[in-house]
């Protein structure tokens, strides 16, 4: 985005991520965009699942993890939490134990 701006060129489709700097630039420039991410809480979820199994609870062999999508309809929600992340940090979707329970319960 910045390279095209510096060259005085029109914006073209480019890749981006859920990095704070890109999301802020996206909002500032009024881009029409979307970004997805591998949730960074996958390790926490794996540990939670392992503990559940060790406690004798039934856990599925496979769990489908939906990839969160950031788009123009929800970018403000992600940017509202941006102050909690470093400038070069990745803004991830919120998670809690209830989400983990829901993921383990899906068939």
C-alpha cells in the first residue's frame, strides 16, 4: 500500500494480514479488504484439550477450528483492541474457555 502511494500509483489487489500496522493502514486509507488468520491461541486450545483428555473426558480426535475473518464490517472491533498489541503485533480473535468447550462439543 505504501509503496504504491509513494510511486503515485493506484491501489491494486495486494495481500495483507492481521498485523496491527496493516489494519491501521487499511482503515486510514479506506481500503476495501479482508484478512484471515491462524488463531494464535491454538497452543492454548491444544493444552486445554490434552488436560480434558487426561482428566478422562471424551475429546474428539479432530477439531475443526474456524479461521476468523476481518473485513470492513468488523475491522473497528479488531482495531478497538489494537492498543493492547505492539505496533508490529498480530491482532487475533478473542477466546475464552467457553469457546474451547464449544469447539470440543462440535460433531
